[in-house]
């Protein structure tokens, strides 16, 4: 059962979402993360077909523990995002080998691949997890993702058997379910989130241009003030998709996309999430291996339990990898 019950003053979806990314919380998370970060090394993983992704690998204190977790951040976040670092520290303290994977063009990785990131680039992320699995064949592999990263880990789980990938458990926190609904929520909701993502995306594209000035210009993208219009232009000019709708449907989890999940999987959603509408739950496949947990509170990847900015989410992820602990 979901037992997340923050104080009344922390129960708003906007409050939870913003608190999770405040400078104070980041300082607290970085303080906790020092021992793990001291063990971490940066590595480039060959994902196949010439694609490379950047990861940060923290070996466990006890190599005999035999548990490995791959964590994937949300769109325009990175492997150093506060919510991901916080969970990484908790899992490392629990004895996991922790691998924080950057999606293409996230973190300090814009120079690794000439082609741009988009959310349908699933093959390379599956390839990265397969390479990690091959490197540590004796360890149990777990996946956890946040927002768009949650969407990715669920799609990886659905393709795992086809890819020959043995997964012990998968957890998705506030995953993008229907990208069309998420786009609508960003366009019509509180302007803060809309402007935040546009600002971060433009910054990312500037880094890509600096890495490949002979390929990219992006000057036309500055004319757009709407995230939907900007994405539509990006899709038509820089991807293989003919239009925005085709692209968004390409990474939706609705329909039978999740029907093939065999590994134990958990989805955690907050009903007050200002970015991810929970209504799409009615339109996703729910195999017996998948459990869905809905909380009245939590915001978007927030789940801050008290005024000390303690993360309830970290405990949830640890327990979610023990399926019986979250039964019901």
C-alpha cells in the first residue's frame, strides 16, 4: 500500500515538484552523495551501430552483493539530477552497484553522437543496458527511471525478452504515459513548467551546435514560444517522423506496448502531478507482472515527506525491487 502522507503544507503538486529541485535540497543530496561519488567513474558505453552513451559507475562496497541498478533520468535532466542522485545514494548504501545512465545529449554527452536525441531512440538505450548486463553477468539487474526515464525503462522491460535481457525488477516513477497528454498539460498548465523545459531544451541545443557547428544551426527554433510548435518544427526537420502526432505516438505506453513485460515491474504516479496526467492509465496494458501505485500527493518526481526535504521516493524504490514489500 502507498503510505506517502506529507504534512498539509507540503501536499500541493506544485510544492512537491518544485521542492524536489530546490538549491537547498541539492546541497543536502550532494552532501549525502559524497562517498558514492568518490567511488564513481565516468565511462562511455558502446550501444551498437556506432552509438555511444555516457554513464557514471559506482562500484559497491561489497562486490559479492551481486545487485546492479541502472538509473535513467527525465527529459533535459541528467545522471546528476537531484532526484536521481538521491535514489542512487540510497541504493548504493543498500549494496547495489549503481550505474547512472545519461540519455543521448544529456549531461556532458552532446559531443558523443552527431545525431540529435529524441524520445523514440529506444534501441540505443536497450543496447546500453545489454552491454552493461554482459559486463556483469553474475549480478541481478534492476532498472529505475524517472519521468521520460520511467517511460524508457518500461519500454526496455517490454522488449527485454526479445533482446535477451534478463531483468530482476523495474520501477518507473511518474513515467510519461501518453506524450500527447503530457504535451497538453505543459501547454495549458502552470507556465513555470512550460518555460522551464523550453529554456533547458534551448540550452541543450546550443551545446549540440557547439559540438557540431558544421551540422546544426537552430536559429529558426528561437522564433517559437510554444513547446508544441517548437517540437513540431524539430520533428519535421530533424527526425525521420513526418509530423508531431506520429512522433509522440512513437513513444506512448498506451495500447499493448507494455503487454510483453515479464519481469516484476512497478509504476508510481501522483494524482497531483502537474506534468503527467494519470488518466492515461485506463489505456495501458497491465500484465500480471505489472503493479500500479497511485498516490494522492507527490507532484512530479517529488514525494518529499517532511520539512527536512527527506525523500520518501528513495525508500519506495528500494522496496519496489522487493515485490512482496509493495503488495496490495
